[in-house]
C-alpha cells in the first residue's frame, strides 16, 4: 500500500511530491493510496510548473545555439508535453470538443469521451502554433525566463478557477480537486505567485494580468456551458494561460530590460 498524504499538512513536502507525480512523468513523485487527496497537492502546482518551465527553458537556451529559433521552439513545446504526458493538452482538447454539444448534459458527456474530435484537434494545433510563434521571437535567456513564467503562471490560473468556480459534476477530477480544498493556503499561494511576478518588473505584471484575464474568461465560459468546473476545464485554462504569457512576453521582448 502506498503512503498517504497527511491530511493535516496540505502544504507539506508530501504535497509537493504528489503534485510532482500528478503533473509530470518524471521520477521522484509520491503516489498515495486511495485516502490521498489531490487537494492537498494543489498549492504546489505553480512550483512544479516553475520546475517544468526551468527544464524546458534550459533546453530552449541550448537549442537556439544550434537550431533555427522556430525549430527550437517546436522541440521545446514537444518536450513540455512529454514531461507532463500531455496532461493539460488533453484537457484543452476535451474542453474544445465539448463546446460543440447542444446542451449541458451532452457537453459533459462529450468531455468524458477520450476520443479527440475536430474542435479538440484544432484547439491543440492553434494553441501549439501560438506557443511556437511566440517563443521563437525570444532569445535564449528571454525564452528561459518566459517558459518558467508561463508554466508557473498557467498553473496559477488553474488555482484561481478552483477558488472561484463550483464543480460541474460530483465525479471526475474537477470534484476531486476541490474536495477539502485548503482554500486559505491556496489563496496565499495565488497571491504570492502574483506578487512575485509583479515585483519582477512590468513584464511580470503584464504576464500575470494576462493569466488572470484568461482565467476569468474561462470561468465565465465554464459556468455558462458546463455549469462549473471540471478537470478538463482546468487543463484548458492552464494551456491558454501558458499561451497568454508567452504571447505577452514575446510582444514585450523589444522593450529595454523587459525582464
């Protein structure tokens, strides 16, 4: 039997190791038994995102020395998907497919279908193209910083949805995420991540604001179309948040000392 997360310490290192196992395909994570709660790990999501961003950013920093920036960007976007097992991309695709449903029940049914449809495929293609297009505008150092910010802030956007949206269903990851959610601790994490980004300069403030704007739009859409939060909606918010950060920073890359 696996070792369960201590329910009394949602921000412990057990929480980090579970978040690591849940969000990545890399070794070092902790897989708790059936009593473990994902909600005990959610506060660590931006931290895990920052580590993923650092890995992909370091890869971009090296790749642009040998490859065309576009090829380097494609490789790094692919690396990010490999490190996470395409976890968030799957949520994006399922959410896009579900938007085509005629009513709420049908949309939730489509969302639970593991097959990718036309809308899902288009969403994956367009978001990936957007990331590649934005990233290739950045030099190695800028790309490293932007990827750390994108992965950390994208997951911060998902936390904002957990705090502000009710669940659309009593089953699924959306319900699991919000079960016994340590709201006060997660709120502190969101504020800290936003504060760190804002203190890093104008670019950090713009990037964090872009993520909050995306989270707000996704929240409105999810409430109207699905009746609340699902795990797939969180994945979509994370991916769109990443895209928003990369686009924002790529447009600021010509500004003096943008980072």
